[in-house]
C-alpha cells in the first residue's frame, strides 16, 4: 500500500489543482496526515500554493542531490585540471571521499587523467579533468519528471465523467467511461498478481 504522501502526490497530479479538504475526503486521511503530507510535498517542490487554500501539482522537479556531491561537481566545473586534494578543499570534504567518488566517475567516463604535478615533498599527485560527458553532466541539473499512477488517473477521469453527468447526457462520454472501467479492472487484476 502507498504511503499517504505518495497517495496525495498522485491525487494532486491527477487533479492538477486541489484543496486540503478535497484530499482529506478523497483519500480518507486524517487532518494531521493531510497537513503533514502537504507540508512534505511543498517542501520537496512537488506542490505549490497558488491561492488561498489552493495547491497545484508541479510535474517537473529538480531532485535533491547530496550536498557534498553537488559541491564536488561545482568544484570540478571551476577548475580545469584538478587533484583529489583540490576538489576536497573546494567541496569541504575529505580527500578519501573524493578518491572513492572519482573511482565511479572514472568508470562512468566523467573524468580522465590529465598528468601529474609535484607535491611539496618528494612525490607527485595525479591530475584529472572533466571529459565532454562529465562537462555535460556537470551542467545539467538532476531533474525528475513525475508520472502519476495510471490507475489513479483512470479513476479520476471516470469520476469526472460520472459526477459531471456527462455519462447520462452524451453517448460518447458513456462509451469513454466503459473503456475506462475496463482499464481500471485490468489495472486492479495486475495489482492483485503482484
């Protein structure tokens, strides 16, 4: 079963503009659950307040990223050539963390070796630079496109047809309602198999 926040997110996406009272009644949630869910979805950027008591679903949201990882990407954009220590200092993290992260970045093709430079002691340290793939990754924000549950969408569309009285007044609406009913039945059968 979905948690209340996910249920509200689906409900908001299916209805576009909603009120807290509608959500409470439609989802059979308590007042505290609704308030908590609305607060969570607003904080995460999935809902936005558009008027007194009116909220709108936001379909495309920049996903939250680990703050340190985001700082590392920014640091790599700033420096053309960098060592583990350079990035660790700019991102306010440890050299060991950067080293571990770079193993994945190298495997993904985001960074490549760019030579070495002498250290203050008698050794050298490896240098890296972003590849074209890494530069593209560093420029693009982490975007999430939300798609509501198809069963929820079918139910909302059926509800609109029935509650508006269209199924009684228009034959085309009645036929559409029958198709939606079959889709809902099929969706429920698939859910029961899981």
